[in-house]
């Protein structure tokens, strides 16, 4: 996948906080930060530490905070295949850099590899042996990996399965309807526009009690588009329509990569086997579950 085609580039370029972590949820943020603090507490991390699929650097930020809290100094580097836009320019983050081929300058070796929903988005068959080769003797790896039973994956899958219907409704019902409203300029709508309105109402009614549907903000977005059209605000109606449709398509593209990532990681035994085949020793795979939110994935820990 070229960087221009990487669907995560758009996400990070908009200044996203983190993947699969709602920046409005202090609980989720607290839980994930605590997870990484605990892993660092129980591990004597060798330097430098490489964060695979760093995005805009949330894990690098957390580990920097951990080091400061403990009076340590971490040499942290983040790499991501997508084009990124970190808000903290003090962090050493490298976009458009695939971990499957990343090397440190002057043949230096990596001390510790960390990854937060990242390894499984690359080519693990190529990437894991490469990381193993780049690790210092005695170096280690800690990764949070998606799992099929994760609340995050299950919630995202529901959205993924609904998105094609939302996109179809926008193209088949919303667009002809708002264009007809603009053209009618307050006069009665033609038959085809009335049918589009009817289909739209039926669709919204079908999903009115579906929390996944409400998470997509379909109703508020469509209401905004149609109200703008009724007020004769053509530019606003078209802008909101194009922007929302683009967001849905971008979201679908990102979730497509998530579905592939989950499939590539496989079940617990398959995941463990992939690391062992790559040369890692003492591979431990444990389910990560928070009391408040449930299962969020699996933690892989391994040594060279």
C-alpha cells in the first residue's frame, strides 16, 4: 500500500489523537495509559525503544510521561507507514516509514519494540522477522494486538457492516432529494424527490433504535443538508453532503484495514506461532480486559 493510498494518512493529517480511542473518553485514555505504564513497570526496557505504527505518537507521549515520572530517560522513536501530523514536535516520530524495512542509522540495534494496534496492520510475515533481526540480544517486544472478541473490534465491525448502507442512502436518496429541494425553491417537490424522501424516512425508521446507527451521526448530518437546501443555501448543503460522504468513505477504508488486521493476527495460538516462527523466544499472549469496558485485545510479550 502506497502512502498516498494509506487511509490512515487522512485520519492522522486531521490531527487525530489516537486510533480506536475516543479523545472525549477520559476513561479509555486512562485505561490505555495505565496499561502501558504497567508494562513499563514490569519490564526493564532496553534503549532505544521503537513504537511501531505510532500514528501521532500517543504511546510515545505516554512512555515519555512514564519516564519523567520515574526519573528515567527513554530514547523513544516512532514510525508509521502513513503520513502523520503530530502535535508534539519534541517527539521523534517518522511518518511514511514502514516497520517491515525500518533500520536505525549506523547499523545500531533496537532495544525494545512496542506497538499499540500496529504490528497487525503491516505485513507480519515480513515485519516480525525483520524486527527480530533489528533487536539487540536480550531485547524485547510488547504489543497490544486486536482480537476478534475485543469490544473495540466488535463495535467497529458493526459500523463497518452498516457503512455501505449509509453511503448508498446518501447517493440514492439524500443527494437527489436535496438537489430537488434546491431546484424547487419552495414549490412542491416532483414525484421522484417525494419517493426519495419516503425511502430516507423508512431507512431512518428501520435503524431508529440502533446505537451503531446513532454513532454515525447520519440523522443530524442529513437534517443539516436538507435544512440548508430548504433555506436555499446551495453551497452549504453541497459542502456538508460532500464532507460527510467523504468521512464515511474514509472511515470505511480504515475499518477495512482493521478487518484485515484482525484476520492476520488470527487466534491466540496462531498469533503466538507467528512470533515464534519469526524467531522470538518466551512468547506470552494474554487477553487484555478492563473491568469497566471489557476485552480490548491481546498483549504479546516476547524476547530475543
